[in-house]
C-alpha cells in the first residue's frame, strides 16, 4: 500500500509540474511536499529538515527517471529501483515521526492515494461526501 501511495504522490507531483508554465525544480517540489506534511503532521524543525532531505533526494531521482523516460531509453530496472527507494524513504519518514504523527501520516498518504475530486452538493449530517476517482472525476456536470 505504501508503494501505491508513494506512486500516487509522484504522479500528483508530475501532474502539477506538467500543468505549470515552468517546470519546477526538485527543490521546489520537495519544499511544497514538506510544507503540506508540516501543516498536517505538525512537524518540529528537526523532523522537517530530515524529511526535506529524504524528499529532495527522492525528487531528484524522480526527475532523472522522467528525463530518461522522455529520451525513450528503457527504464524498467530504474523504475524498480525507484519504487524500492520510495518504500525506503516512506519507512525512514515513519521512523522519525512520533506515534500520533505516524497515524496522521498514514491518513495523509491515504488521502494522497485517493486524490479524487469530491462531488459537491447537499448532504445530510449522517451522509458522507462521495469521493469520485478515475476518469469520472474529470467529467464536467451537465448544465440543464
């Protein structure tokens, strides 16, 4: 599951970088990711710096893998190595978090994995918001 979450995190990062006018650097991507985690997990400065270093290294590797993929070079072995490094990075981040932060980190990763858009509309107090994922989340509602 952690592998899927990290893959999703990478895909979200790539999507955001494609949508922007300029391609962000590894430093910018890592800073943005750590800022989101800091806000959600209430990290102290030491945790923030360590997580930033882990994230920066992984982001640099991700960018190198993307460049290699764009050249058309075979990347199967590199991709496997990258996934292994993602899992190690996730475990390293978990190791420096306090137990209550680990729970919140798991929720954060699950949220990143879902990454779907929520349907807007009225709901009762007992009813949860429906999360739409996949292609159906991209379809615009019809205006009648």
